[in-house]
C-alpha cells in the first residue's frame, strides 16, 4: 500500500532525503534506524502523507500523495495508524476518551463501539486506567495508550516513531510484543528506533527487515 519511488525531500532548498526507493508489502515488519538528524521522522511523515515529496513519488494505495485533496488524504489515512514520538493527548479527557477520538472524528458511533474499545484497552493493559487522565499516566502507559489510539480504526499499517524512546526495557519489551502481535494479525509495521537492543530482541518474535537511513540514503539490511 505504501511505496516510495526515487522519493526525496528538501527543507528550504537543502536536500535532506533523496532517491529513496521503498515498498512496504502487506504483513511485513520493518525497523528504521539511523543517526540523530538523519531524517527518520521525515521519512515516516512521507510514508503516511503528512509531507509531500519534493522529488520522486510516494504512492499510497497506488496513488501519488500529491494528487490527494484534504478529504481524500483523510480517508486513506484511516488505513494507517501512527504512534507519534511525543504521544500528545487532550489532558482533560480520560484515556478511554482519548483512545476513542479517531472514532469521534470519523463520525462513528462511539457508544456502538464500546465493547471493541473496552477490549482494546484490555489488550494494551490499560483497562484499570481507562478513566485516568493523561497527566496521571506513566511513560509506558502513555505509549500503550498511543498505540491503542493508533489501532482503534483497525488500520492495515502501523507506523511508530521511536515508541520506546522514553520508557524502560521491560515496558519496551511489552510494547514490542504488542507490535509483533499486530504483525501476526496481518498488519504491516514500520518502527523507527535508535534502540539496537530492541531490534536484537525482536528476532524471537517477528521476521523483520532493518532499513538504515544515513546521509539521505536508505539501505536495506538483512532480515532478522
């Protein structure tokens, strides 16, 4: 569903990414690594249409992202769940309400989805914290809530930007297990991370490919 063809991106005339070729086949798992400032977040934003390439093409479901109008992009984005690095929530809403926000925005009946929502919160281990406010959560709980919010619309693709960057090893392993389970359900998963230990630990859970971004160039390593 996501394909980059000689895609590049420039900030103010300065090239950050160039000539990127990448396909994310259905059901595949990928880790994206690279030094700080290499453009990993920019690459992810290109993949889900938040940025448009300044050269080449990014195709979502076979269509160039530059041809989508606002509504068309919103519809295709419902098929892509994104876990952002900063995990922002609306602090006066409960975690249950925050996780349900994509349903509300898309016009779906949240009350009719109550059972699915409760099951999802239980799956990420947050059922006892469903009525807590975001400031009351630990870093690991916030990350799991962010993952729940990303998958509430049952997307085909999960993109996560440094999801374990601010949590301890035990919680990182728990989050990896959730991502691996989504992959076994047929979801495509792309995770940007600086944690090489996490990638090594993933060998026991998923068949993943490592992508390295450096100096604006993307290279593909061996599968785990």
